[in-house]
């Protein structure tokens, strides 16, 4: 799933890819190196029926894969949600529930 991310002090968005997502946070492949404890603003968009839903949240990098990097072309990191609007969390839960049916 594509994801847009922003450095906390920037309005410039960048593209990453999420390969796994749960209610706690996603696994994201970034095109640039991230640091543990780094905060990012994330924006996910997905379709639910005929509706396009966008969810925004504040997240923190909690781990990074030290075996991947420049030679692989991306940086794999585990990210946890630290601030997400309750309505957006409900949308995310519904989306994740629809995937398991």
C-alpha cells in the first residue's frame, strides 16, 4: 500500500510503501534512512467500496532493518502510531477487518 510521509518540520511529502499494517502501526519501506525514535506524519489512502478513504496520523520509528539500505534501494522500518484521531482509527480497524473476511 502506498503511503505518504512528512518530516515533522516539513510540508513536503515523500512516498513510501507499506507492506504490512496493524492497529499498532505499519511496516514501511522508505526511500531514505530513518532513525529510531524519529517522528513522522503519515498519510494512508485506501478504497472501501467506491469510497477513497485517507487516514492521517503521527508515528514514531521503533525499529529499522540494519541489513537493508543503500544497496537495496530502500530502508525497512517498523513504525508505531502515537497520535491518530479516534475516527481515523475506527476507519483503519474497519479496513483491516474487511481484509480478513
